[in-house]
C-alpha cells in the first residue's frame, strides 16, 4: 500500500460529522472587534483625546457667571449717653450679580486650540492603527492555529507511516531479508516522530490560547483554506507607486506627522507667554436692604451698578520661566521631527519588504507545491523499490521525511502569502475589513479543524 493511500486513510480516520458551522476569519475578526482589550484601550484614548479641543476652545469663548445672595440681619444698638436713641432692628439684604469675561487676544490660548486639533487628529490616526493591528493579529493567530493543526496532522500521519515501516522492517528481519540496523533506524525514526507529535500538540494548544485571548471565546472549529486559492501579485505592479501611496496614507506615519504639528503649535503657544493679552469684562450688580432703620446711608436703599472694562496686560519679566518653556518646546519639536523621519524610513522599509514578500510568497507557494508533487512521486518509487528489495527501509524513511517536510512547507507558505498580503495593505495605509472579507472567501467552511487537531466535514 502506498504512502499516499496510508496518509489519505489516516486523515479519513480523523474525520467526524458535525452540523455546526466552523468559525471563519470574518467571524473571528468580528468577535475580536468586540472583545480585544488593545482595541478598546485605543478607542478610549481617542475618546479622551477628542475632549482636548472643546476644552481648549472654551478658553476663547465668553465666560458668563451669575450669583445671588439673601441675608437676614438682626441689629441691636445701645447708647450709654442717651444722645442717640437705642436701636433694635431686623431687616433683610438681598442681591445678585452677573459678570462676563471675554478674551479678545491671547496668543497662547489660540495656539493651544490649534495644538488640540492636531492631538485629536493624532489620536484618531492611532485608533485606526489599532484597528489595522487587530486585523493582522487576528489573521496571524487564526492562520497560526491552522498551521498548528496541519503540523499535528502531518506528524501524526508521519508517525503512523513510520510505525508501519517499523513493523515491516521487523517482519523482514525475522525472515532474514534485512539487517538489524534497518530495524534500529526505523525504531529511532519512530521515537523521533512520537516526540514531534507531542511538541506539535503542545504548539497547537498554545496557538489556540493565543487566538482565544484576541477573540474572547473558546476556539472550537476553524474553517481551513480551500484546496486552491488565487495567488495575486500586487496591483499596480510598481513598487515605487506603492511606496508613494504608503508615504501619503500610512497611518503610523500620519500619526507622527500630527504629533509634529502638535509640537509646533505647543512651541508657538509657549512663545505666546511673551505677548500681551487683552480681555473684556462686564458686570451688573444689584442689592437691596429692606427695612433698615439706618436709612440710605446705611444700605437701606436699592443699589444697581453696571461696568464695562477692557484690560491690557503686557508681560515684562516672569523669572525666565517663559523662555525656559519655549526652549523646552523647541526641543520637543526637534524630537517630533526625528520621530517623523524615523517613521518615514520604517514605512518605506515595511512597504518594500511586504511588496517583495508578496512576489516571493507567490513563487514560494508554487515552488513548494511542485516540491510536494516531486516528493510524493519519490516516495512511491522508493516504496516500490523497497518492495522489490532494491531499496532499504532507511531509504524509505528518508523520502518519507522529505514528503512530510514538503507538506509542512507548502501549507505554511500559503498562510505566509496571505499574511504578507495584509502586511502590504497595512504598510500602504489601506488595510481594512474588506481585505479580510476577500480572504475569507478563500476558506472552506464545510471543512472544520477542531481544537484537538482533527478534521471534520
């Protein structure tokens, strides 16, 4: 019986019927968007940053306040000379006031408001970065689980194939057809396969837990990739066009540029400490003392007062604090500029790596697929030679190992290709849920890969 048939039977033994639909990449991302802590942190930070603008704008809007009072007075006056009669009175005093303050010119407040706009834009860009990062983290965790499933299946099938080879070697040794060294070689390969299966199962459990941390739910069955998927090359097929797109749209780069703008506005705001300020104030007050026996001179009359004032303040010397803050803000501008420069270089590197990675991944998938076909052919030929007595069991084990290695490389190359596609879109600043929906169409939801590493139709 050929190894191909043995592998097919081995996989068929892992099949189990189920009626529920497997978790696909689309649903995994939807769950992650509701659960992932990193995304919620970014969203909360953005919501908090949004309040910076109305707070800074409030400094430039009218400040209107109103107050009132009501006072009960109980007065007793006794005169020992008798020249002035004694007084014993009870009366009330009440009143209110309305004040208005309005900034006419304050450079610091104006520049702080412009700074807050840049900070809000930076927070919005960082939130979008978090969304893109979640897409990549979810896809990477999802395909890591699928890859670990594949590895469990391959190691299990490899162990079973070696086990059968070990049994055949023992039978042949018992009838004197082969030497004991062949049996020992088969036993060593079998022991190594057992250890590999243990490691593969543990890796699978770890990857399942990593995905669960992102989506928040226990991972049951995953939809694997379809047997064939389209291998798409970047469009347009010009790395320089993609680079220009990234320099315009990359979200990390945008966030750093908004940070630079905020730093420049903060510098201008601190320079505003050297500028004069001009404020307008207006007030209306009223008070009344009813029933006072002291007459108008002692507050018994109604009093109304209105005033309007314009105040100019020119800073002359403030201990050098303003100059120090200006120098500090200028250093922060240089720091923010360096962050932008570094972000530009990182963006270009990531874009070019991803672009070239897509091209290389397409070639790798095709090459590994061809290598797998060749490995299967080699196994069939070697097994036939073993049956005829022209090849040893060691030869069979070697070609079997190459086939399983080819299986792993081909499976992993397909996942790497999909991930580098997403990385290219992220570097270009265009990664969104639609890219996940497209990849999701290349999955096969009718096939399930459960948390135990088995396959189910």
